[in-house]
């Protein structure tokens, strides 16, 4: 955690000096979801931003963008970092620290997840209302710098209630079948065994994935209100319905969900 606050300020100042005034909302795009963007006004490769890790994962661009969804401008983290790639928890959540330093007031996180809820189907969009954290490390581990936030953040309302309510009203006005669920976070990169899927289902989680939880923890510590949305990429329960999954299949399923997600975001951002 040493010098993390200063590094965040340095990265934020570079972005401000390079691009000037910035919007107050940001979205982090999950695998294959770049097509929700209508127009990219400008972009900065992550590699150019001080202290940012680089990103070359399939389905992730690795850029900070000023973009438009419909008529609304917002910042976009086009690509994220994962624990399984070898980053520390502090490294992979560093962009959230930078967003806070930039003065961002609302963050939307999207991801791709497997479904443990037999009522979900591939391509469904589910709003996360809670999580179960099975990552082996915490982004808050180490000496705490109070400038980053309190030492022991309470995670009760980590998924911001007022943003969830706004999302529910927006979604139901469009589609009338708002669904929220619990996300189970694991380190990856291997997908789960049948026994693990059964365990996660018995733990009463609806979704399973390899991201989001670390970012949510940091967002809660630094008091950055966050909405999180999962796109169901594959069905993992009932056990007899499981099929082997490839990244290419995941991206294909996700892209089929883009129009519905894009329509929601346009209405929500207004």
C-alpha cells in the first residue's frame, strides 16, 4: 500500500493534463462488451498512464476512453486486470483509486459470469446485489493509508442501494423483468469443477466469476458509489446441463447481449 495514494494522484494528474475536463461517470467494460460504446472521443492506452499495468487480454482493449453511449459522455475503462494474470490486488484495483482521484462520482462495473441459478439463461443480464469473496488476497491488505479510506470498510451496502433502485426502475420501464443476484468471486483462470459448481450453488450464489469483487472492495473503501452488472455467459447449474466452455463461445454469447445492455445504459445514464 506504500505510496499508493501518491501514485493515484500522479496518474490522475497525467490524465487531467492530457485531456482536460472529464465527466463524472465511468463504466468498466467486461469481456467482449466494447460494442456498447457508440463513439470514442479520445483514448489513452493504459501503458501510457503512470503506474497503470498493461493489458493484452483477449476481449479487452486496454484503454481509458472518453466515449458516448447514446448522447451521454462518460469515461470508459475498456479492459480490466485480473488476479490470475499475476497482478497483485493493489495493482488490479489501481484504476479504481485513479477514478476516485479524478473526481468520478459514479462507477458502473460490467462483467461476464457463469450462472448457478437454474432460472438464468446464457445472455441474461443480472444486476449484482451482493457477493461472496473467495479470492485468496485482499486489495486492502498491508499498512493502511487513511487517505485511501478507512481501515475496516463495512461491505453491507457495497452494491449501492440507490443505484440499484434507479437501475431497477430504468430496466423495468424497458423490459419489465429486472433480476438481481449474488456474485461468487474466485481467482481463476481455470473454470470450476462440477463439485465446485454444486458447492457455489449450495452457498446460494447466483453467479460465478473471476473479477469485480476486488474492485468493489476498493470502491467501497474510497466511497465511490458503484453499480455492477453481469452478463451470463454460460449455464453452470443444474450440473447435468454443464458443457465445456471456450473464451470464443463466451465472447459470442456476450455480444448477443450488447443491444439490450446498450439500450439500458442509454436510458440509465439520462
